[in-house]
């Protein structure tokens, strides 16, 4: 974890996973909180799927079961969990997960503008609660060896400095308006070189002897019964997968398969039609605003999607998928593009962030979800409902039902109500 976002948690966790993998260890990485971009980097580092854990959206028992399965079915030697924001941020924070599951915490601190104060921050965060163990500190962006030594000398003996990492542009990852740039948009050797360089830095910094001192954490099977088995048997769900549509929870796809659905993928950018075997379509979030021109010009795909909608087959459109389904999308430069027109409205990119945990009231039932967008919709029809915010009575994101189309800015977490999700995709 870290005192705050942008401390370097993702590249350090990904590079540590790569280092352990390089030493012959099977590594599974989990991302705490609702995040779609960081897991893509973490998957490259660990060379294994990354599952998001969230105590509010998924529940404690479900989260425990995912880690248990990683160790038993995935035969993982090491399990790494990347925290979200600051260690104590949120009603269900990273510290809560560490305390509930007995997971030791290594604190990553960006020390570029401090020295001994980093030790004070680390000790303060450790002592703020006594229900979990903080086992070490990683000082990121040190200016020199001497800078790292200042941090090391200021820390108490029972909170050692695991690694002092110098500033190094060769391992930094670019960001944009919603977070890290997706690795699929970079050349393969570009992301690989950063992961390997970062693994080298961690090994040279001497982190492995500290990792080897960690004691095993015991996870017992939660004996969670199969959720709605065969509820989607005979159904084939086509999922849009491209740089424009990539914000998916791994656990969502796994659940659909566990309920009997077959999964196929298509690209609204490159393909000319919905797969013929599809009985339902899922348009997840992503970056349609960066690909608006080519999406608009793929008239064959738009016609196929419209016909699919007219035939009354279920479509779930989340965030970027929702933008794609409206009449018009105005991109970051103010350019206007015609979209699929399944639902009346205009999507406009803005600088304002829509973010937060909400429950989506669907006709099929309530599903927990998360919002994260920098756009707004206008001239849309009357919504079916609004999201129920976790900490406020103010109406959340609009939820639309236009024929067989369910559309919203919210990203649904399917396991929070598998029965409702099965009904949604069954039509």
C-alpha cells in the first residue's frame, strides 16, 4: 500500500511480480478496489490473470475465496495484493483488507521531496491502527544512494527499509485522463523492457531477502456454493474487446462462464458485425473517445448492433459502451462523431470526474457497481432509475432501459447479484 495514489505502487508491484517469476516462483497478483487499468500492467508483470478485490462490492467471503483459489487451484507460491489510494482511504480501505485477512503490508512512499519525514509518515501510518502488521518500507524515487540512506537511518529497527529505488525514467509508466496508458497500446518490447528493468532495480536494491522473511498466511476454503449454475446454459455472450472497450473485471467473465455461458469476443473497431452465435452483447467501458472516428466510420458494425437491438436481444452497455450507444460523441478536442444511436443522447468529454461506489437498481435486481468517467451525457431519455450512492442520498448515475438495452455509466460487479445478471443476459 502507500500513503496516497501515484506513489508508484503499480510499477513496483508489477516489477516485484516479474522478479519473483524470474526466480521460478508462481505469482498471483490481486488489485484492491475497482480498477481496470492497473491490473493490465500487473498481469504483464506476473504473467497470470489479476482479479480485483473489493470488500463492499464483493464481500469478505468472496474475496477470501479468490485468494484461496489462487493458492490451491493456481498453485501460487506468492500472492501480492496492490492497495488502492492511501492505506486508510475509503470505508473499506486497504488496511481493512490487510487486517481481515492477516496480510502483511509493505509501504511504498514517493520520497522525491522528502527524506527523514518519510520515516515519520511510515511510523505514523503503522501506529494509527494495531490490527495489521506493517513489515517494511519501499522508498521510491530517491535522488541518490545517500538520500536512501537518510530514510533507512530514520526508520526504527522493527520497520526496515526494504528497498531504496532511484528515479529512473526507464521504468516509469505514462498516464492520461483516466489513469495509466494500456499496455496493449504500447509496443510489446516497450512494456517488457520496463518490467525487466524494474525487476533488476528491485533485485539490486536487495528486496528479496526481506520478502523471504515473510511468514505464510493461512486461507481456509470458504465453501462458497456454485452461484446460479446453468443459469446461462446455452447462451453465448459476445464481449467487445479492443483498446476502446477494455474496462472489465476478470471475475465478471469467470462468473458468466461459471453460470454456463459461452464467451466470444469482437472488436467494434475492426470487425464488421456482431458474432452470429451471440445471444447477448456486453459493451464494457474503455476509451471510445480516443477511437471515435474509426468507430463512427464502421457503419457495418453499427448496422449489425442496431439489428441486434431491434431483434430484442440483450445488450449491456457500461460507461464507454454507453457513450458508443448514444447518437453522438464529442471527443476531447471538441470533434463530434455519430455513434450507434441505440439510445437518444450526446456524450461529451469533460474535465470533471464522475467517480464512486453505487448500487445499480435494474429491473432484474440491485447490482453493486462503480463509476469512473470524465464525460457527461445530455438529451437522454428518462432513466429507469438512478444509482444508490454508498455514502450519500444524492441520486447517482442514471440507469437506462431502452428495449433490450441496459445502459449506464456504472461498471457492474456481477458477483454481487449473479441471479440478476443472469436474468439480464437471458432477456
